[in-house]
């Protein structure tokens, strides 16, 4: 262990029809699969940069050795998620890292491409003075949750995927009398509207997510006009 901070990335193997399913109503399956692959590449590029954290990639998949995600094994642990729901899986993954001796753990997903290294550093800095740190998403969820203690309450009895995730999580943290800091609000790319908005940023040249930006530029024919 070279750091006191562990950064957990939750991802899925990019299989056709199994990822970014809310986009499948409007977009071609092959396009959506390729888009999600680019999301993973950008998030992992960020996570694997030299920084004040050790990355851990946790995958939600039945395969013991998912082909695409396993390509990252040379640079970080690639571990299967375990648990009945998202909360249980996050709680278990965080527990793994605390058991390894890490003092602070943050978890991110692959839906928010606005997250930067500055955001992650801020989360770990905040965790030196508060028990929890949360990065709110515009849809009522969160794109990051960090902690320096492990309690089950913030991960239990949450209606995952609904607009109440953030408010319910914050309520549970306060019920156990722990402090929480908030990062700046950002937007997940879960809907066609969010994707078209992100496409606008790409065309304006204001995006750091290089793999996704290139994929969108090369496949604009699959996207409707804004």
C-alpha cells in the first residue's frame, strides 16, 4: 500500500444491450456499447493517473474474467462486486479497502465525465476533517461518495436509481451523527438529453474526456439533432 487513500471505480463489462440501457430507447445498441466503452476508458485514464490514491476497479458482471475490464489488471486490481444491491456492493467494496489498511475510501462510477482529478483530491482532503464526502448529481443521485469510517446505514434501504438517493443518503449520514461535505454538483450522462448536452460541449472543445469526445465526433450520425 503506497497511499492512505483508495479510489474505487464501479463499472460493467461493455456488453451490447447490458449497459446504459436508458439510452437504448433512442440510440443504436452498437453505438451505446461503444460509447460506454469510451466512458470507461476516460474514467480509468483519470483514476490511473499518478495521484494521492490507489485505484481499484470493481466490476458488476457474471464473468470471472471480463475481457475488456481485465485489460486493466496490469495497472490495478480488478475485482468482482458482491452484494444484493448497489448499496451492499459499495459497502462491501469499501470494507475490502479498509481491511487492506486504507484510511480513506472514495467510490465513483462511470456515468459522470465531468469529474476531474481536482474533485477527487478535494474529496480525500475533505475526508481528513469529515466522516463522509458526497458529490451530488443533478438528477438527485451522487457521482462520488467518500468515507473515513465504514457504517452500513448510508448504503442501506436506499431506492437506487431514483431522485431521492442523495437526500436519503445525507439523511442517513446525519442520523448516525457524522459530518458530510459536498463537492460541486455535476451531471451524469444517463439520458439522451444529457448526452446531447455533452455532445455540445464536445463540439465546443470544452471536454477533457478524450476517448468519449473522439467517439462522439466519429459517430455523430448515430445522434439526433439537438
